[in-house]
C-alpha cells in the first residue's frame, strides 16, 4: 500500500524543551491511522507540522510524494483539539467563509454546505450564531467545516471529545463513510481505547519519541501470548482444587475480571508457548460447565504500557 | 476571491456589524456635539454673570479709572468710609471690595482686595493693569511729559518674511501651517490608538474563541495579520467618514436652532482658541484662505498619505503582535508602554518643538526616527522639509514596518497557539528563535 503522508525524522524543539525527537510516520492511503500517546507526548506538535502551522527544525513531510507546500492546505482537513468558531458570526456565513479560505468558490461552498446541513439535520441553524448553539451542536458545525472541502487527508485531534454518545456515533459513521469515498484519516488521541477498533494502523508516541508503529493487527499478534479468560461453573469441588494446583505449576494463573450472570469461577491463564487452547478447554470440561472462554488480545493501552516499561 | 480579500471582507463586516461599533458610530457624534454645545452654552452663561465691586479709594487718584462694563459694575463708596463699605459689600454679597491706600504712589503694598471668594486671575490682572497704567501716567506727568506726544510717538511694525524665490509668508502663514500639521498629527495619533486597539482586540478574540488554529491551518499568519489590519482600517475610515458627516450636519442644525456660533465651540480646545477671533473677522478669513492656497498642497497630501498609512501600519502590527502574545485584554497593559510612549513623545515634540522651530535639531531627529516620524514629520511637512530628510525618514519607516511585520508574524505564529501563560518580554524574545 502506498503512503499518502510521510513524515521523515521530524525534530522540533521549543527552547530547551524537545517536543519531537526524530519521529517518522507513514500513513497509508485509505487507512485510518491512530496517532496515540499520553498528553504532552508531542502528537499535537506533529499534527501542527503536518498542517504547516509550525515548521520542523529537522526532517521533512511529503504528501502524495511531494514536499509540503502552501497549496496542500486544500488537501488537508484539520479538526484541532481546541474546538473553536467565531461566536458572534452566523453559522452559515461562517461555514462559507472557512470553506472559501480552503479554496472552494462561493457557489460550490454553499451547495456543499446545504448538503451537509440537510444530512446532519441542522438546516434551521443557518442563521443562528454559534453562541446560541450548545457545545455539542457547535461540534457538528466544526465537523462540517473540517470535511467540507473534501480533503484527501482528514486529521482529527481528540475526535470524540465533547460529543455525546449519539452524536459521537453519528460522526463516527460519517468518518467511516468518508473513508469509503477515498479519504485517509488520522486520529490523534490520548484515550487509546476510544479509537482502537477504528484504526488499522497506529503509531505510539511517548515523551517526544515514537516507540512503536505499524499495522494494528500485526502489532497485536506480536504482543499476544496465548492468554485465555475462562469461566466455569464447578460441579466437582475436590477434583477441581487439585487440578487447579497442577495448573498453577504449569501456567501463570490469576483471577480474571469479566462479567457473567452466575457466580462462576473466573480465571486468566497465560499459556505462553506451552499447550493449546483446545487442550485447556477439554480439561476444564471435566469439572463443570464452561460458560466463558475467550482469548485475551492485548489492548493498545496494554501494549503501550508494556513498551514504555521495556524501553526504560 | 483571493484569501487576503476574503479576510479583509470578514474583518470589515465583523467590525461594522458589531453592536458597540454601531453605537459608537452613531452616538459619539451626538455626544460630542452635545458636549460642545453644552460647554459653549455654559461659557456664555458664565460670561454673562454680573458682578458688583465696591471701591474705597483713599488716594482719590482713580476716580476715572474704574468704568462700568457689561460684566462689572463699580460702586465708589470712598465717601462712606471703609467700615460702611465693608459691611455693605458683605451684606449685599457683592463680588468684593478694592481698597486703595492713600500712599499708593510710594508704597508697593497699598492695594487690597476683600472678598469671600478669591477673585479670578483675569480680574486681578485687569485691576492691576488699570492701576499700573494710571500710576505710570501720573509719574510721567510729574516728570513733565506730555501724554499726547508720547502716544503719538508710539510705533507699530510687522516683519515681512519672504524666501529667496520671492514667496511671502507671515506669522499668519506659520500659524496656518502649525494648525495643519498639528491637526494631521493629532488625527493620526487618535486613529492609531482607537483602531490599533481594535486590531489587537480582534486578534485576542480569535484566540479566546479558539478558532485561530482552524484559521491558521488554512492561511499564513502574515496574511491573517495583514487582512486584520486592512479590514479594521477600512472599518475605521467608514466610522470616521460617518462621524464627520453626522458631526457637521448636527453642528449646522444646532447652531441654526440655538443660534450658537459653532466657532465658539473651538474655545474648548485651547490650541485653536485663535480661530474664534479669526472667524469673526472676514478679512482674516480671506487671509487664511490665501495662506492655505500657498501651502505645498500636493506635497502635503502625498506626505499625509504616506505617513498616515505607514505610521498606522507600523503601530497596528505592534498592536497585533501584542494581541497574539497575550490571552486576554488585561494582560495587554504591560505591553502598552512601548506604544503609548513614542506616541506621546511624538505629540509633545510636535506641539512644543516643531511649532517653535520646525527645522531645529530635536524636530529633525524625531522626524527621522521611525516610531515618532509619522506624527512629527506630518507636522513638519507644511514648513517645507528638505527632500533628503523625507527620503531618509520614509525609507526608515518602510524598513521598520517590514521589520515589525516580520517580528509581529513571528510572535503571532508562536503566540496565537500559546494559552494559559502570561508572557514576559523575555519569553517573547525567546519565541523569535522558535
């Protein structure tokens, strides 16, 4: 897969403080790319460099193979973490103005604005001022402003913060739809679990360094170690107790945390390279009713913590 | 439409539609005219205040000196004696009592004014003059000098000033030039303070609305800054034009209704107090018009344009940079000094040094230094400034404007994305290196 955006060995310092240290990322065309890391890791600085708001001290960025230039702003849609619109300007005028700044002509801009206002069912807001809208409503306008010029690359910094669950889903669907239509999307967030299932590529950034990147399933496979959660309704207490003793000698066994309706015995078993899940399951069957058997796939959050600890 | 004109249009519309702008535009001429009318009415009222002054003249020298006027009635109570006069003046609450000792010819200490309120400065001067004059005449007569001969011997001359190419000028022409230059300089200062502030507020507004990051991902900070300055300037010009229109209409209407002489209002401004005397004398009006015709008008208009635009742009880019550096308007106070100081300096140098000696060292130097040159040079231009000085001054002005815009957009680029920090000069200096 070819890369739409490539950032190579980007470094950026603010005085004594290093915001980015030799960070490279490659965002494949048509992917949803997660730029993940805790607060203050340098995500926003990297995004601002991609948007040409700040210039890197070192390194270079290419979009579709060409080094970034002023005209590329038309190819990028950016929703910053700090959402903001002109409070005392009418919604419609504001949307048209911002779209025109991105290079649309007025006629085209108002056609698309109408389309989106109808689609998100907010047509009657056209003549309202932002200060008359609620925060969530303003976020919808912000979303329209970000995508209206149909950019190749969409960047959302903390995409779902400020949306209620219903609107967050609505926006999520719209973003997936845009991807279907060919857009490439970057999500940047410190709440890794919120975008995990959406992303197909991720880069983890911590303390101005990139610590891990790649295709998400490949990364997860790398970190998976044959761990299973099992829930069992024990019928033969005595035999089960001795079996559990043997099991603990072979594998790493701990209490598992998941919800069931009964009061089953819940265990997490790390098998590593010893044994297969089928074997394990057939053993448990002998002591009662197995109601739960799931492989534990490491979450991005776990992987992040693990990588940070390894790098220490 | 180009990006710059889009920004200019938005800024213009945003300013002009703003409620406080509308209120300011239409209310301030009303308030200003109202104030002027009120003050001139009060001045007239004050002038009409009649007063009675009691005179007790023990020297009997001044019978003919104190002549009643519209304002002042003198009541000679010398015969009734000091005690009675004092009592009467107090009971009737007269303005006061002047006592003249009989030793007035020889003593310096022979005059006393009694009164509950202290008399006005004008009144004291007037009385002193009257008595001095009379005493002088008395002494001249005592020396055997005929006053009629003395009066006839008095001479009056006026110096004709002419340059080597034969152009005449006069005191009047200098006065007209000073008024022109001073007016232009003052106007520029007001314009800078009012609309520079507007530029700054508009930058801060974008920061507090947090829209700045969206905008700056679409346009260059330089474009945004320039667009803001130009858009606000256009709004300012609109406001000025409306003010002038409304103001003149109101003045005409008011003066025809209440019969207030509009030129009397200019008494409020001490600088133009002479205008009153002038306008009441038709020959002087003609003379002034003649002088205005003689001014280097083309040079004036061009100079006015260059310095007005250059000076305004220079200062508003500083204002914009300040707006970018801070979070809210309260934090701007510490950065106001570098703006207000040179403006004040320029105005003072202009009004004291330029009018006194337009080509003196101080005036020349300050008309070349960029931050003061717009105002000082505007004031000097009517007095024929050598071409090389204008050339240096304009070059420096343009260079420093470019410099400030560069400096400003640097601060802008960093500052607009800085939240929550109260910046110091040191901090801002560091931003330049980012």
